[in-house]
């Protein structure tokens, strides 16, 4: 799995999820339920992960959607 986005912004996470789902790219949002531990104050960032085989396609999709500045650095 490769991390694409790390953010506290629920709108950004939802937008990325919708784009990935629309492109049939399987993804996982890690740390989604950390708010239970943090008291719902949003200090823990959520992470959007995709399979390494789909990472390049997912990155292109997000860049084309204008979200390139939100991407985490690609892993080798």
C-alpha cells in the first residue's frame, strides 16, 4: 500500500475517495475512526492508501483533478 494523502480535512478526504471510487481504484482510509480516541477534535490526520500497483494511476487522477499539491511524496 502507498499513502497518497494525509489530511485532517474531511472534505478533502471525501473528495479523494469519490475520485478514486469513480475511477475504480481500490483505496483505504486509515485512521478514520481515531476521533474516538481524540475526542472528535480532528488532531489525527486520516491517510488515503492505495495498492502500489495503482499508485501512479491514482496520483495522475488526483493531479488532473487539481489536488496535486495535497499528494504525499511518492515512495521508491
